[in-house]
């Protein structure tokens, strides 16, 4: 049997099923916040049930549902998990954001790229595998919640509840036009810097200590010096971003406190503690030059960096499938953002991000993706599943 041709012919014959599913998923309002992923999970559950595929629902909170469906039994398990929550529509749309609009080979709508389109393609791939092959292992397809807000109610919940017995995972959520395989992700830390001064009347600023001016001085030092950048073969250097700043009660009051929040992305050979110590050094140095200044820092959030071997068999298998189906060369890459692949990597499960669609359409007005690209992606991930799990 020519496995690739069998997959290609079946997916071409059933592509409309994928497009119908995608239209229903887009129409399910799952903006996060508040989420309401159950609306999309209802769609997936009904779609699979009508095609003879059983699934299970798992809710961390009411309305925040996840779905798991398994094709095959025994042997190794391969997870393909797409998220069904989306960011709010925002402004600037020229087409309705929550109705799939098909024009000139493209489909428009919130989530068609991130991540309902790839999810629909994975579902079609699973149906293809079920119809055409007797797998020697298990393909686990998941529709997960809460990815846009940290995944605590989604994949992280499924992992904590021990609901995923898998040996590897492909997460279809990085765009990249099927030419990128995410094997490394930076760590993330969010740090609040609080400047303490002394409140006074605005007419007598010499009697106070202006927390805002002192905070500005500290932030300027951080801006000038940056953070330790490090080096990595697949990742850009470590970065820092000043994302929020607040302080002051009124123009005629010398502010007694002010705060700023930094977002720092760091490399696998760096640590959160290293970055915190570095920031503390700058704050101490600044305080010594400003009479009455005092600073404190608070770590608000941290997520470690993670990486998978760039030369793993799973990466090679994906490269072969992409080459065979769409004639492209997929390369291992690192990203500064985070996908749910990181949650799996940190638990020792080989996981990569691999996706379809452009890099700059997610979260934008008039989000769109090429229909033929989704069809090709369904073929590729079906071939990946068959080659990874084998057939009896």
C-alpha cells in the first residue's frame, strides 16, 4: 500500500467535512476571557460521534471543557492537541469574526489560524487514519481549553489529572507554513519592581522622596544594560520588555510608591534566580545614588525554558512527511513564546510544535488561512501518525 497516496486521496475526498467543522468551530464563541470552550467542545463531540468516534469531556471548571478522542488501541501513544479558545476579536475586521468566510481560496474568521483551523485538520487526519489503517498504537486527539491564558484549565489540567498516557506529542500551534518544527522555547518570568519613596505636598517636593523619579532611574539603568543575553543555537538572545508602569495619586502629591512590570525571556542555560540576582544588583546600585530610595522586586510568574532534541526520530519523521506530501523542508527552530508543547517537555514527554499558516495572522483582524494549506496539513499529520505508530 502506498500510505501517502491513500491518505492524500481520502483527505481530498473528505475535505468539505473539515471545512464544515471549522465553520462550526468559528461560530462557537470561545473568546478567552471568559473562555466558554464547552461551546466548541460540543461541536467537536457531535462531529466525532456522528462518525463513530467516541470521546470524553473533562472540565476543570464549568464551561471550560476539554475533549479527548482516541483512534487505535495498545502500543505507543501519540498526542495531537489543538486549543479551542481564541483571543477576543478586537477592532478592524472587514468580515464577521465569528462566521467563517471563504474567499479566493482563503477562510477568514477568529481562530482559523490560531488554532481552530489546525485543530479541524488534525480531526480530519484522525478520521482518515481510522478509516484507512489499523494502527499499532494510539492516536490521541485533544481539543483543549485556556491556552491563550496559560493552560491551567486546559492541557495542564489534563496532565495533572493523569488523563494523558502518551509517548510523544505534536502540537499544531506555531504557524510556520509547515516549515518550522518548534523544539526549544525560552523561559518566561514576569517581575514587578516597586519603588518606595515618601509622600509629600506637591508644592514642597523637597520634603518627600519621589518614588516615580526613582523608579525611572532604575528602569533607565535596566534599559541601558539589558539582561544577560546568553547564547543558544536555535534561540535568539534573552530579552526584556517593560510592559506596565503605575504610580502617583494626583499631580499635586509627591508619590510615595510606583511600580513597573518587566517581561523577561531567558535561555535554557540561564535561570530565573540568575536574572533576579542581576536585577537586584541594579536596584541596589540605583538606591545607593538616590537619597531615600528603596526598591523591592516580586516574581509574579515564571515558566522554565524547555527543549527537545533537534535530531530526535520524531523531528526526522515530521521532516520526511512534509517533504513527501508538500515538498517543503521543515527545520528545527526555537521560539521566544510558549506553546503547550513546553508543558509536555518539562514532564519528560518528547513534544514539538508544528503548524500551518503564516506567522503574522494570529490575533490580528481578518485572521485567515489558505484552505489548501489546511488540507495539506491534514495529510501531513495523518502520515506522521501512521509512521510514528505503525500499522498492524
